[in-house]
C-alpha cells in the first residue's frame, strides 16, 4: 500500500487554520490481468528497471498473481482523502 506517513490531519488543520477543514474519502478499484499488472508495476517510479533483479521481481509478481487472481484478474483498492476548506 502506498501511504503518506509524514503528513497527518493535525498538520493539515494547522496549515489551513483558521479555516474549518473538511474531508472526503473516495474509494476506487482497478482490475488488472497479468500483463496489465506487470505494466502497472513497471510504470511506478520506485520499481527497478530491466535487469537481473527486475526479472526476479517480475517472477515474484507472477507468483502473487497466480495466488490471488480471480477469473484472471487481481484488484487494486484505493482510498483517496481530500481535504478542503
């Protein structure tokens, strides 16, 4: 899970003070087949580029896909917090 741990609600409230802070939580899902999952993983800025370690990561990703896929798809669940005032 990608998570922002350096910023919490108090920091946001302090930054926006003295205005009242409101928050919306949006949930969304994205479904991937094996090729789509490899593409998604490869497009992340923190993923290794092609080479020996990359091949090992992709093999591990294929094993995870096989373990968790349902009807040829895996689901990525997202939660987005929006703060506004």
